[in-house]
């Protein structure tokens, strides 16, 4: 196996929308996160062991955590640039975020959770898109229920639908399967694959499970101890951790 | 036996009006202060916290006296409010509502603050990634999730306002038809010969109103909590 490094993805894969360029530094207590990578759009995995700083990186991309310095760009738009004092708030970044624990609003029904982004953004209802996503994720039977009455797998599907319905430019998925047992994982994986193939939503998929990434991503950013070890294709998944 | 005289009936109505006014008017301010204390770090936070809670530990007579020297018609704040907005507090039912509101404010703030602190802030992050700015996040996520605490705070505030005695009587005296609440009327009746029956009737009324408020708040809080947590 040839260990790859540098940011050579763009040469290998055709450029697609959802290209992300990240170059940030953030100190969180004892941990220093210092990462620089670019993606070529499409489905990219942030891969690395627990505690490597993957969630913090995604939170910085989403605008929930502010980097100490650096720059984050999505396609041609600057989301954050410490030198230029640009820091787009999360609600103006137009990214979708699926959290590890779903984070559905417990006081709203599934239907209201799905409609939240459209409603808060003052957008006109798009019945066709709604129907398509409900069908894609197979959540039609859940619409009237409340999140408290859903199983873990159902909750994650609704969370994915809620993020998708905001028509994000990039979908961030932070270990969306980590809180689920094996059977539930197998239940969700096909939906995520359909998302990539049918909806063609660019995504950043965070995981420490090579198996999930193998099914979903085409590019891999390998993260360890708050640093980028390598950027490349799926061959990075079984490379020995370098030190 | 249970026919209230017009005088007693007036005291009951006045009490309800004063307690309701105190609760409704102090609610927005209570939510704002609770939010500041729960979520923000700023210079003077300990002082604000202390001032808000002061009426809880001060003798009510002291609070009433402070209101008198600040909000009386010739006092600085009182005369300003009268000249600018035409609001008069001294020896009016509005003054009683002010005194009750001030006395009950710590209870209101405390209940709402606790419920703000109990909210999973990650839900607010989720709202922001879905496009909600801070204001709309507060209105659509934070406040609805804090609702059981807000209701509990309102009931506590209402009950405290209904029973307030010391600060009210010091600030606006005990004028039948204007500032004589249930508590003040009971006190008056116990001071005159043959007033026992009237005092007892008002005691029963006070107990019934308080019980209804408690049961209603329990019912609201239970409903809200059922809605949020499912099963």
C-alpha cells in the first residue's frame, strides 16, 4: 500500500460542487487542532480514531466553534477568515448538519422538525422535494409522531431528512451511526448511499469506522491527534497509522 | 354563611387584578433577566443576581419603604413616571401591583433561570445550522423548551403576589377599594370585634384560589413535559 500525502485529490477526481478548503488552528484545552486540507466535492470522509478532533473540525466548518486562526472556504465563498475578520454565523452558512445524537426538537412533531429549516428561512413549501426526501428516507409513516416516540434509527433518518430539506450546499454527517447498534447501522447505510447517488448531495462524513466510509465516501482525509496525516482515496483506510 | 359582602368581594377582585397584573407585567422582564443570568457572563452579574434576590431576604417592610421613597409622587422615579407617562403608583392599586411584582420577582426569575439552564444547548446549535438566527432560536427552541419552568415561575409569582402583605401595606397602605387586598382585608377584620367570620371567609377564598393555581400549573407542566419527552 502506498501511503499518500499532500492534497492531490483534485488531480485524481473531477471537481464537483461542495469543494471545501480548510486551514485552521484551534486550541481546546490541552489539545491543539491544526489542520489543512482540501476536498474535491462529492463525498469525503474525515477518518480517524475517537478523540482525534474530527467533531471539532466539523463544528468549525459549521460555524459552531470558532477557530483561533485560519480560513475555511466552500467553493468560492469564504465561510471564515481570521485575517479578513470574516466569520459567517452558522445560520448563514447554508450547510446541513446531522449530529451523532440526532438532536431532533423534542417539542415538535417529525413533520414540524422536517419543516423547521424551510419555515425559519421563510421559503415556499416544495411539496415535490419534501415527498422525494420522505420517500428516500422512508419516514412517511413517522410524520405525526414526536421524536420521543422514535427508535434511534428512525430518529437519525428524520435528522438526515431535516438537514436535507434546508437544501444545504454541503451535508456534514458527524458519526451519524455511532449511537446505533449493528442492525440499525445496516438499516441506515443504504439510505446514506442513496443520498450520495440519487440526491448527489456533497457530504463530509465523519467516522472512525472504515467499513462505513468504504460504502459511502470516495475521498478520505485521515485525521490523528488534531492533525491531517494524509489526504487521498479509500486506500488510506487500511494504511497503518504513521508517526 | 358563604356570601361575601361587597367589601370582601372587592378585596378578592382587587387581589386577583393586582396579582395578575404583577405576574403579566413582570414576565417579559423576568424572562430577560433569567436568560442573562443563565447564559451570559458580564461585569456586575453577581450584583444583578443579588439585587434580583434582595426582596426575598429583606424584611418586606424595608422593600415597601424603599418603594415609597423611590416611587412616591414626589420621589425621583415616581414624579418622573407621573410627568412623563401619567403613571401614579402611590396609594393606587398599580402601586400594590408594583410592590407585589418586586416581591415575587426573585421566584419568577429563579424558576425560569433553572429551566433555561436545564435546556440541552446542542438543540440550539442544531437550530442555528438549520438557518435560525439567535432571536428565532430563542423563540422557537429555547422558550418552548423552558415552558414548564416559565409556567411554574408564573404560578409562584402569582401566588406570592396574591399573598403579599408587608411591602404592599407599607408602600400603598390599606385603602378599601383601592389597595386593600385579601391579605390586608383579613388583617383588618382580625383587628375589629366581630370580624372573625369575614376573615374566615376570605381565608377560605385565599386557600381555594391558591389551590386552583397550583393544580392548574401542575397540569400545564405535566402536559408540556409529556409532549416533549414522549412515552
